[in-house]
C-alpha cells in the first residue's frame, strides 16, 4: 500500500500518553489504526442512519439493552486489564 507523509497537530499531553503505550508499534502505525477505526465508525453511523430511515428509530428499551451490553463489555475489559497487572488501565 502506498503511503503519504502528512503533518498533524495533536495535544502534547495526548501524544505523550500514546507514545508511552505504543513503543514497539510506532506512532505512524498507531495513528493509521486510529484513523481507520474512526472511518469505520463513520461508515457504521451512516449505515445506522439508513437502517433507521428504513426500519424506524431504536426504542428506549432497545437502547437501554444496548447500553447494558456495552457496560458489561467495558467491565470485562477493565477486569482483563486488571488481571494483566493494570497495563494501560482505563
């Protein structure tokens, strides 16, 4: 895949945090992954808008169920990080 060098501006504190966690991967690879993930979220949002137009809005009950499932996933993530000795704890 061809690459292109660009310049971006990022808060210094955030950059320091990221560099402290990514040592071996490298900053360019990390930023590429972050941009790709954001692009994927944008596409999912677009799909969600289309589905809502086609099938109607998500109900309050459906949203509450999804929120509970996300809370459970987040708790599991925290549990696993703690089990690894707190590496990069959220």
